[in-house]
């Protein structure tokens, strides 16, 4: 019983560690994206940008035919 309880406590502590680690990563990524967004907005002029289709116009085309 003592081993089982010790294992349960270790698993709970590890889950807490993982949650803390994941939240720290998410916060760092959000900060980087915000900084990158500011740089992109500063570089763009009015109505400038590249538009890419979400779906191809024609499927299964060879490279030479494109």
C-alpha cells in the first residue's frame, strides 16, 4: 500500500511539473508570436501580402505540367 501511495504521489507531482512546463512554453511562444506580428505589421504597407489558396485548383498535377 505504501508503494502504491508513493507512486501516486510521484505521478501527481510529475503531472504538476508537466502542466507548469507546458504553460511556460505556451507563454514564451505567445510572446515570440506577438513580437513577430509587430515586425510583420511594420513591414507591410496598405493591402500588401501574399495570398495562398487553401485548396489546389487542379489535383494530381505533375511538376512539369505546372
